[in-house]
């Protein structure tokens, strides 16, 4: 019996012990059969949630604020087979939560027990460990594409509403929600489903828009590999600006000065599903862009490298060079992370500092990204002191960087 067959046999046995029918076992097997690598803990996690999982069984399901038909419908699920988690029950009603965090009550007749998988982008793998980005780092540092001069990022975010004014319609918060506690130090306002759940990301009082939400994931690779630090200039372009929310889409260009042996670098961010121009020399077998969710492209003197938003699955644009590198990969120079949670717990117990410690790494990365958010809000080019990160060509409103806390919520 092959490793794959043994793995699936183990899944079958676990499902049978949970009382699943042969039909359900056959459907669930397909979730693992095509995977090239499987994290066994992930399998355990999937199996442990089967009893509480379901999926939408109608074309449109209204997410109601309460367990009755007169309750307000704050959102709709418009995709049949959307997988959800049942988090509460009342009579024949079920309170469910989807993968984006949207929560609401639906009648049980709108749900089915069969589970489905939502895959964003073209192709995804179950991986054995948290090693995203390390292959790309090895490619760049080995000089496979020469000296890097430019990095492009793009994303389909926001997948939540932004580019809007404050709503004025009145809503009652869900019975299970303490609105005052949710607001915390933010300015007082009535509850509205435009803020929560999930949709808070686009509001400057609660979030940082698509750039602040996603760039810390994507631009992390460039910040680490190229040792970016602070930029000297940020040029923002965006759709209509609103005082309280980030725009619907934006393009932000960061200019970083030369540092050590590295020359100056331009980093360009695009959100709102804006895409960079198709690179010259793209193989006819490769789609552009390679994934709907977003990605990154590194441009060097001797070629270009394309990867997913998180630095996963790097591909060199030149097929011959890509095949050569894969046949003779760079020497492994980075110790693989045990995972962010394990690193954090070890540090709390007196062990080594996490690789993304606040003062040693994460703080600087976050500040660099948020300078772009300030440029978007200002709608103007910002000149930056690369030694301090201070804006030198204008005075920004203090409330943008040091907001006043609500009474009772000060530190």
C-alpha cells in the first residue's frame, strides 16, 4: 500500500468512527486525495469540526440578526455551497459563520450537511510546515535574477466594503454583541453592519484598508530579503478619497534608498484588483496574472521572479532558468521556523526572541506599510527621512497617528 493509500485509509477509518455514511466518506476523501502534501494536524482539525460544519443549500440565504423571520437581514450569502460553521442553535434556526467572518441566523432548511471547499486563486497545496517565502529568498539571494531593482505587489482586496461615507440607517446590534465593548477606544457611533462583523477593515477608526490589511503579509518578503527599512518617498494614486474609509482601489509607489551593497529599490503596491502590466517574455503557457487573489513580481537585472502574495510557489519567468534552478536548487541557508505560535510561546518562557519580534522586525515592517496608508489619506506625495521614518514635507493631522481615546478607554 502506497503512502497516499495509507493516508486515505486512515481518513476513512476516522470518518467511519464519526458515524459518516459511505457517501459522505467518499466525498470527503476527495478533499485529501489530490493533495501533494498533507499536514496531518490539518486533517485532524478538519475531522474535529465535521459535526459543526455545514454549507449553504440555497441560491440566496439571508443572514438575520435573530432567530426568526422578522429579524433584520444584515447580509446575504449569495453562493450556494458556501461552507459555514454552525456556532449556535435555537429551535429550527442555526447561527452560522463563514470563512470571511460574516455571522447570521438562517433556518435549518437552508443548510446541508455535505461540506465543500472554497479555493481562491488557481492552485493551492496543503503544506507540511510554515516555510512560505524561503524558496523565493533563496532564489533572490543566490542571484538567480541578478540585482533586484523593483518589486511589484497586487491583491484582489478589499473583499469588504470601503470607499464610502458613514452610514446613517439605524440597526440594533446582534443580541450576542456588546457594541460598547466592540467599539473600545474608537469614537462613539451607533451600531451598523457596515462595521461588524468583518467589514471593519476599511474604516480608518478600526482598520487600515487593503494596504494595511494585506501588505504586511506580502511586502514582508521584500522587507526581509532586501532589508528595506524606511522609504525616502511614497507616491499614492487612488480612487475617490473619503474621510473615514480607505479608497476602493489604490496604487502606492515606495522609493527606498541604496543600502549597503544593495542599490535603490522601487516597490509598487496595487489593490482593488488592479494588476501590473504583463511582463515582457511571459511564457505563453503562463496566465497573467497567475492567481486571482494577488501576487508579487521581483524584477532584476537578469530576469524576473513571480510568486504568490505570501511568497509561496516562486517561479522564474525564464522557463529554462527556472528548470535549471529546480534541478540544482540553492543551498539551504535559513533554519525553518517552528511556527509563529511556537516561537512566541518559547520567547514567553525565556527562550530566543521570535524572528518577527515587535522591536526587532515586525514594528519596522508595520510602520513602513502604514506610511503608505498615511500617503493615501493625504492624497499627496510624502517625503520621508529614511533614518527616522518621519514625514518631512508636510504636517499630517495628529489624530491620524495618535487618535484620542473615548472616555473610559484611556490607558
